[in-house]
């Protein structure tokens, strides 16, 4: 599928496909990263995703409120989500304009409009109302945006191709991109995920705009989404795994419980070169940070491999090779091929 090779932001370009590590400014491990005691995630990727609800009301809010970039030693694009997903989980409802102003104050390079992600078991009439609210919120934000340097992405939802088509038809023109949510409850159903994402992809490219996919990127979807030409995607698997003391295996790309196995597989990343299992197992924030960065290194290494093989037209061979150790990569890829080859 067609895709946009570069997304221009006020803090540099994002070369696509790009994986954005999800970051927060909450506690422990984030202090270690901000102080650069361990190399932070934002130094390893094209751009970073910050979740608004994990910035707001934190001890760092005051420091970042007049410009996020001041907190970091280098300027790279920052994408700030709307916090819709966390708001839904916490049961709070934000005012879309208030969210937009907060994103503008932070000087986000890309911001997503406030949305109302739809859980799985909701009556149809109820969720159509939620979709309508997300649409209204997106159009209202577009009309009221003040900071033109900030790219504004409309959130997109829908549980069928028809609903996604309807959703796009209700959105005003003028968004800089689209960001698809409500996919997390379906994250293991590759067939449905790919069907929905592929619809959103064709509608966003018709408008000449990039598409971001929220929250479903493990390795199988990293492969599938990149092949589909999705411009950006995010993941915090690297971090969640580190909370559970899980080490991502460089070959199988699966999470290894270090305490269970008692050892770690060999890895040539810059963290593992200098550290051993005991450096990852400690109870403080530094070992967690080491582990998170090893995990992220594996994601970034795969992302680079994917880019190389897409360029050389040898993606099929890469999938074959990876599938020897991880069948799910092939499974997701087989669903994707049905859509991509349709063109
Ligand atoms: Zn490593």
C-alpha cells in the first residue's frame, strides 16, 4: 500500500515506518531516564509517544507545561496522545478543547484529538453514540486549534469497514493525519485488526495523510503494519515486560521470565554487552531501565531489519526466517498479504 515516507514536524522529520516507544513521566524508572543515568527511550527512536494522562498531574507537569522539549537533551518529534483510553479506564471525561490547549502548551509536535475508545461489550446504539462523540470532538478541535506548528491527528474508531468509512465521511478536511484506536481489545485477532486497519489506511491515503496505530504493536503486528505501509505505530511492550522482569529473546522475540530460566540468551545490544542477569534483576529503577532498554533495542533492531528488507524487496524471505522462531509473525503476515496484494 502507498505510504508517506516522511512526516515533517517542527522538531525534525519522522522517517516511516516508525515505531514510537510509549513514555510516561510518572515515577522511578522515568527519573533514571530523564537524568540519563541510563540512555532513555527517546534517544533510540525516530520519535516518542507520550501519554497525556501520564504527564498531567505528575511531578514533572510543571517542568514540561511550557514546552516538553526542555526536559530532554535533544530535540526530536514528540507525539502526545489525548489520554482518551486512560480517561475511559479511570471513568473521567475531559473537555476536548481543554485537552487540545494542554497539548499546545506542551508544544507537542503531533497531537491526537480527544476520543472515546469503545470497549468490546457495548450495545450498538451506545457505541454509535460514542463514535459520534469522538467525531464531534475531532472536528471541534480542528476548528479551535491555535498552534499551527502542531500537527493534529484525528482519532479514528470503528468495528467494521462500513463504520470506518462512515466515520471518515463525517470528519472535516484539514487534519494532518489520522490515529486509530479501540483496537487493544482485539490485539490478538490479527484477521479483524488487519481488516479494520487496512480500511483506515486506504481512507487516510486517499486524503494524502499518514495513519498512526495505537496500542497493538507486538512483533507480529510490527511486521504486518510496516508491510501495510502504516506510517507510525507505538508500543510499550518493552516497558511492560521490564516491569515483570521479562527479557525479550533476540531470536524468538518472545518474553523470557529471567527468574524462571535463571539465565539470559546472548545478545549483542549495547546494554547486554556491559551487563549480566544480576544487573537486570535488582529491585531498584536502574535495573528496570537497563532491561527496558535491552527490550527496546530488540524492537528497534527488528524495525531496522524490516526497513532494509522492504527496501530490497526481500520482505518475504525475512518473514520466513523470523517465522522459524515465531509463527505468529507469519500468521499476521498471511492476513496482510490478502489486502496488500488486492491492489
Ligand atoms: Zn540486549
